[in-house]
């Protein structure tokens, strides 16, 4: 087993902070990076980023993350590691490396879309890597509208992004392709845990797809939010043909696109304990979801979405199966395209959603009495259902599928049976209080 060595390139000896930055230290740096002050390359490294500046590595591939030097006379030379420099080093190393980020905004400002070495434009990842922030909303990586934020290449066998926010990304002309992915483009194997993908675009209403995330590989997202993104196809998420996408305990909300405002999928998709809410298809179909592949919705709530062309909840031109799922209160028709396949325990606002596939356990044309999208506990926002809701205790036991909690992490079932949708009601509320809660 290769020994892992941690590299911290933030503070100097005794925690001394930089006093001033002296540019043009190339001669000094050549000596330093030749190995007089640093150890040689080590496989499988841990880099702790100590600077929010956006600067490339001074010598990519030497195993030392140094983007710039601050010299404090007479004795101190303080090397600083940036996120871009750390990624360049990990791309050159063998093994699965780790980058640790402190709280702060990492504003990308190295213009140059289309470059794939990570020196300019987006952050190119070509090998196995984990990037760990301190907390979503506190560690923020901002694309600054210059390019997408992360580009996960095919060779990146396993990449983890955790405890951070991705914002300000924009897939632009000159990035070498038109496949989009304003926040993230994934062609490898990507996991996102406790991540917010917020306010990115893939040339909104141009030729690109996936304002928040474009996936052509394998992508698993858990306890995360995709919100406020825009693209022509798949405002929040675009899962291309051949891609596999699994979303768990996550929320897709307030995204917009011509088609597939929240999620557009041509591949294989599973949504488990997920909320799809308040997304918009501005001129086409599938305000919440547009499907042209194979999709399963297990304990999902699809509500408050809008579509100009139809299928405000779900537009289906492939195969969609529903398990204990709510598709209701969407504006522009709940469903369009081919009928959805019921696996039981669903609540849909229109009979046409299920057509001949309706089962006895399904509720059709019923108001689920949902609360507004809000923080109801847990890592992501949800639509609460109250004890008077017809969705309470009307689902089917899904423990055989490994579903034993709701989107917030609360145990299922709370009552005698599973509730329908992503939220499990826990405390009975007197009937006269329910209207007051729903009006908030």
C-alpha cells in the first residue's frame, strides 16, 4: 500500500501570515522547486489549500503544490497552494488523491476556455480525486462566468465533491465542445455529497445542455441541491444517452430551460427520496422532468413545476416507473407523452398520467395538501405533508428496495404505512391547524 503524505501549503512557520507579495521570483522558485526545500514527488497525496487565489502550479507534476511564494526577510519563504495548482498536481500523480478546502470563495479568474490542462478556464480533473470543503455555502467555488467550473474527464475513474457550493459557471463558446454543463461536466465517475449547484448556465437557450450538471458517465448525488440554473435542455441536470444518474435525498428546484426545466434525461436515471419543484420549461415540455431514456422515481415529490408545451410535472418519451411518488399541482398539465408505469402507492393529479397502468393503490385527481418548499429539517428543502394529507399512510412498504428513511433522513414509516412522496409525516396535526400551516 502506498503511504499517503499530507501536504499543507497554507501558513508558514509558527503560523506566520504573508506580509507582502513579491512578483518575479522565478530564479528563487527554480531553486526551491528543484528540491532544495521540498520533498520529491509522492504518490497518493493530500493537499491542503491555503489560498483562495486562482493561480496555476509553478511546476505541474513535481508533486509539490506551489502556486506562488511570499518572501519575508530575512529567512521566511512561504509557499502557497491554490485549488487550481492542487488539481494540476493530483492529475500528474498516481493513486486517489485528496484536496482539502477551507471556508471561503474560490473565484476562478483565469480566462481561457477550451484548455484541458487546468491552467486556464475550468478546473480539469483527469484522475481519481476527492475535493472536500468545510460546508455547503461556506466553501464556494465560483466560475465567475468565464467557463464551466469543473470538467471531469473520462480518465477520472472516481471523483468525489463534498461539502461545497458550485456557482457562477457558464459553458461558453470556445470550450472545445457544445455539450454544456455550466457547473459541472462529467464524463467519468462522479459522486456529489452535500453539494449545492447554484446559479450556473450552459449558454442558456443556446445549443448546450445541463445548466447545472451535464452527465455522460456515472453520477451519484446525495443530500445535495441543484437550484437556479439555466440551459436550453435540462436547466438543472442533463443526463445524456449512455449516462447513469442516481439522485438521493436531494432537491432540484427553480431551474429553467426550453425543455426539461429541472431534469432532462436520455440515459438511465433513478430518483430516490427527491423533490423536483418550481422548475420551468419556458417554451417546451417537461417543467420538472423530461425523459427519453429509462427512469425510476421512488418516494419522489414532483410539484409546482411549469411547462408552456405540456407535461409540467413529467414529459415521458421513454420508460418511467413510479413508486410511492407524488406528481401533482404542476401548471401546464401534470404529464405528457407516454403514460407512466405505476408500481403502486402513487398520487397523481391527472388520470392521464397513468392511463391503463393505474393500480388500486394509486390515488388520482387528489390534492396532496403539500406545504411550500421549505427547510423542514435535513440537508435539503422539502414539501411537508401534514397528517390530514391523503398521502399519509397510503404508500407501499419499500424497505425491500432499501428505502427506510425520507429525504430528510427521518425513519419510515412513522405511522402504520409508508407515506407517499419524499416527506414522511411524523406528528399528527389537528385538522383545524392544517389550513394554517398550508397557508404559510
